[in-house]
């Protein structure tokens, strides 16, 4: 009985091995018959979408140009009063990029993707502690780029990544600070404000907004600083170059 089972097992094993070897030989023969150029053409056609690349670049460029025109409208950008007002154009530009990316994917894969993308964006905006609206925009962009990779739309993912990288480099070259100086000597108020202003300019800081409040003996500076500077270095420089009689209490909002 045992011998019969052993013989049956060996027979089945031999047939199975023979079948596997035959399939492997057939597969290798097919692979050897495939032209490497056709594989490359298939990859380019299915993943890189070179035929759609030009139209997406044009659409993305137009979207960014139109967003910049709106973001830097003189009636709004010229009335900047807070840090949020100054940062608002960055948010508009990033969300224009999101809109162009979503539009390109919907055009290629159908309107159903639009509901998925906007649902994902709403979930991130209201259910994720992502900080400011700019950070939320970057988070949504990264998620959409990952989705494009999963959808084999590598041309959209690659171009969008490049454009985002360039935008971050251009828009975040300088750090925006809000410096509040309180408890300034009333008799030396204007002189003290001038001393702080000159000290900031010596560090190549660009003063965007200066708000003086003589009644409360305080002044607010909203300025951008070069990337090499940090808050501690700026404050140390102010301590060295502003006379003791002109100093006030310093408070920061980055």
C-alpha cells in the first residue's frame, strides 16, 4: 500500500516538473522573441504619455500665469497688512497647480477621479493637522502626485514634481518675520524706530510693512530675511547695533 502511494507521488512529481520546465522554456522563448525596442515603446506609451505631455505642460503653464496675475493684483497685494496677506499669493499659486493636476487626470481618466481627489483634499484639510493653508496645499499635491504614479500617469507626476520643486525654491528663498518691539521710551520713540529700521537694513532684510503706534509706544516690522539668517542671529545683531537707550521688548512671529 505504501509502495503504491510512493509510486503515485513520484509519477505526479515527474509530470509536474516536466510541465514547469516546458512552461519555462516557452516563456523564455517568448521573452527572447520580444524586441527591447517594443518594450521601451510600450513603457513610453503606457506610463510616460509623451503624446499628452505637451498639452499638460501648456495647461499647467497657463494655470500658473493666470494664478500669478490674480495673486498679485494691485488692489489686494498692495493692501497687505498682516503676514497672512503677504503669504496669500503662495497659497493661490499652489492651489492653481492642484487644479491643473486634477483637471489633467480627470480629462484622461474620467470625471469620477475628480470626486476622489476633492474628497481626499477635503479629508486632508479638515481631518489632518497640516498647519497653514500652504502646508495643506503641499500635502495635497504630494498625495495627488502619488496617485498619478499609481494611475501610470508618470508624465503628470514628473512635471508636477519639477514645477513644485521650482516654486518652493523661488517662493521660500526668504523667511518672513513679524517683529514687535514694545515698551520703547516715549521721548526717543522715533529715534528708536529709526535705529531698529537701520539695523534690519544692515542685515539685508527687506521691510515690507512698518506700523508705528505712538500711543502704546510700540512698532511692528514685517520683513523678509535672507536664507542665511535666523531669528537668533537677527536678534543678536539688533542687540549689538541698537543703543541701550533705544531698545524695547522684542516679540517674534515667524
